[in-house]
C-alpha cells in the first residue's frame, strides 16, 4: 500500500494526536520540562492535541465541555444509556451532548444551577478539583494537613483539600491555590497525566495530527513525523469493537458539501462492509482492512487533499467529537495510515 499523505492523516486521526512525544513536537512546549512531559503523555494517549500551526498553546484555557471530554477519555467514562439531559443550555445538537450525558450519568457533574451546565463557561481550578474528586472519590487517608492561604469557594473547599492531599495539585510555597482562576491546558495535563498509562515504545514514523480536544472550536496539530504504536496485534474482537465505534461516529456526521460527504460516507462504507463480512465469518484484521479497501483509502486521500483548510479542520473536529474510544482512533490510524 502506498504511503498516505499528512492531509489524510489529519482527517483520519481527527484530533487524537496518537503519536509519541517526539512526533508531536509542539513548538511552544519544552519536552523535558515537568509540564512538557505531562503534555506529551496526554498527547500520546490521544486525549489532547495541538493546533494546525504546530503549537499546543499550553497557557490557553478550557471550557467546561472541553474538560468533560478530556475527563471521559482519561478515566474511560462512556455513555451507558439513552437518558436525555435536562440542562436547558445543552441541546441534543450540541457537539458534546453525549459526552456531557455520560459525565452526568457518572455523577461527576451537577450543573451550575437553574437547570444549566454552562458548557462554554470558563473552567476553573477548583471546578477541576471537584470533578476529579467525584470521579476518583479521594480520601485523605494519611490525614495530610492542607493549608490554603487564598480564597476557595465554600462548595469546593473539601474537594480541593482532598485533591491536594491526594496529589492532583501541588501547592506552591506560599500556599495559594488560585481556585477561582481559569485553569490552563498545561495545568490540566499536569493534573491528569498521572492517571494515563505510559504509551508503548514508538514504532515506524507516521505524520502526526490532531484536532482540538473537545471544543467546537479549532483544533489540529502539526503534521510532524513521529512514532505510532501499532495496533496490528489487536485481537479480532478488539478490531470489531473499534470498527463498530467508528461506524457509529461516522454515521452522525454529514455535510452540505458533496466532497466532504463523500469522504465520510466512503470511510463508513468500508467499515460497514468489513463489519458485515465479519458477521458472516470473515476474520477482520488490520492487514485485511488495509488490503481490501486500498482503492477507497486512496480516493478519500485525494478528496481530502483538495479541500480548503477550514473544511479539513471541520472534518477533524467532527470525527474526534463523535468517537467514543481512544482505541478506535488508534486503530483507524494504523488501518488507514500505515
């Protein structure tokens, strides 16, 4: 199979940034710094990614909806039923509707009052402490004394103290927590990276990519060369599970433009065909998908290369917003890009 272009990498990986730290190569992140190690670890896991200009923008803030997506991916929280949301500011058409539904069902979000969630609201440090506390059920078993010298909202204080005692955050020497301040992308990575398993050693280089984690806003990382962890060793059951997730995600995406629609429908047709063959007894592996659908992959690559950058970014964002499992994006990468 011929090598696939970086443009098609961006389409298929869709914001996962599933490559190694060396692959991501964010121009504004020092890889050996404490923050840099956490950022690249989260990028390796496909949880956060960079932007089209090759930056990560570590000092940029996050919305509450964006963090829900990050938390769901970090802790493996998935939608378990079809119970509708009652938040009046999160319509069913909102990009993170299912993510927020999963978070609400898991019990780590409760809204901001008046039946609202404020999905586009600025995410604060104490909000992160409270949400992760609810997920992890922190306990200060050692009785660690936590002395915070600046104000923390009353509703969040217990969660903040437990989060600090359990190592989610580290207080500086002056004891300030800055609970009501916006949390940055770098700070979220430093808090959550400890819950992400280390990536396996990278293999053959493939162009990196990415779209933004979570937001309906911009995304995408620089397409630099780097390692990827092969999924050729995935079991047939793992392959089928990932393909079902991919089929469901692609089925939720449609566009007015015929070229963009053909990209999505061609990918979905390949995946659905593989699933149908699996139901009739064919063993579906990475190699099988690559060889069987080589012509279709080439067609999608050609269409994608002809799109304007804004439409490429939109496809990236829409795919990552709909895929439920990080492993799905990893498998899509290996099937369509290696």
